[in-house]
């Protein structure tokens, strides 16, 4: 797809926004876990972050802070994390918890499916724990990306601001995608915040939410052949009926609000 042809003005609120283009970005974005050596310029990073900052946020509080790591900083972060000797499955989520203490139900099924698919693409057998760990450790070098972003939030803020943060993170991914760049959002850094803090000089009042790898996808790498699936919409969309029972939205084209004579 030639992105430059599709670029469109959005300053005029009446101008139609090219919905298929944003859908294309949404469908094409995926987590990339191997990058080429190609550099990303600081102006590209600024442009991505500037676009991402158009994310909505409650009260327009814009509760995000981004810390940019270049290759030397990435190397220092990787070295510090690996030097702890604390393997990821033992690392303590002592600043915030990303996952529940126990996985359950459909969430557990989907998480395991991802693990199988990811390691399957890499030819790593189910019980080959050292190989799985080695792959997981790629997180800490930002999967070879030239730029690593550390994203933090003021610890005094509430869940609402974390929602805003999610919107901002997705915007970063899409703004990068629209420029032909790839990303991987990584919570893997969070349990190592104590060793990252002094390297990045992160203030104590900031919680390290995640890292983001940013760069050019290494299309030849097996890990990047992974395409994750999504649950069928029937699993997570329900229409509320007047008797308060739920049904899946009908697949055939019907009016969501069929016109009623009493409305007229
Ligand atoms: C907040 C957040 C944290 C994530 N942390 C990691 C991570 O630490 N390492 C990793 O390889 N992928 C991480 N991912 C990527 C997810 O595994 C990925 O989004 C999911 O499997 C869906 O695949 P897709 O992004 O390719 O569509 C994270 C994603 C999100 C949104």
C-alpha cells in the first residue's frame, strides 16, 4: 500500500476520514519481535509521539511520559536486567500488576494459544524451557530495535488515567505503522523497574508501565510470521433486549433501531 497517496487532511471536521485506511492500519499492526539494523530518526520518533498525543484523555490530563532510549541506553538496560539474575517468571510485579495472580477461563486459553503459536513459529518445543527463556530475554534488548521507549505514569493517578494511557499506547503503534515502522508493546520491563530507574533516571513518582520497541521489521525472521487470532465477536459482543436477555448482534444487515410508528 502506498501510504503517501492515502494521506488526507483531517483539519476540516466535515471532511470524510478515510475509514478503510485506518482499518488497514488496525489490521496490519501487530507485535514485531525482531528488527533490522535500520535506524529511526529522532524526527520520526517526535512525529509518532506528537500524533499519538492526540489520544483522548479524561479531563485532557494527558497522563503519559515517554523516555526515549537509544542503542547505548538499550544496551545498559539489557545488561542491568540480565545482571540481576532474576528470571522473568520469578521477577516481582511490585509496582503494578499487569496480570491476575491466577489466569482463568477464556483468558487463560487465549494466553496459552499465544505462547504455543509464538514458540511454535520459532521451532521451540513445549518443554524446552531454556529456549523459551532465551526468546523471552529478547524483550530486554527491545528485540534488536534501534529505539526503545519507556512509558511511565504518575503513581498518584487512578485507573481512569491508565485507560488514557492505553489509548496513547495504541496511537503510538498506529502512528508508527502508518510510517512503515513496527512496534512491540512490552510489559516485560515493568518488574525490572528498580534496575531501570537509575539508568533512565526515572523519578520515583512515576510507574514504569511498559516499554515499546520501535524500528523496521525484520521480515525474514521467523518470529514475525506470527499472526495472532481474535475471539469470535459472539464471545464478547451482546445486544441488550427489552427483556434484559442478551443476543449476539445479527450478521445479516438489519437496522439497529428499526423505525417504529410511535417514534414519529
Ligand atoms: C500492554 C501490553 C504489554 C505487552 N507486553 C508484551 C511483552 O512484554 N512481550 C511481548 O513479546 N509482547 C507483549 N505484548 C504483545 C502481546 O503479546 C500482543 O499484543 C498480543 O499477543 C496480540 O498480538 P498482536 O499485537 O500481534 O496483534 C504486550 C501487549 C500489550 C498491549
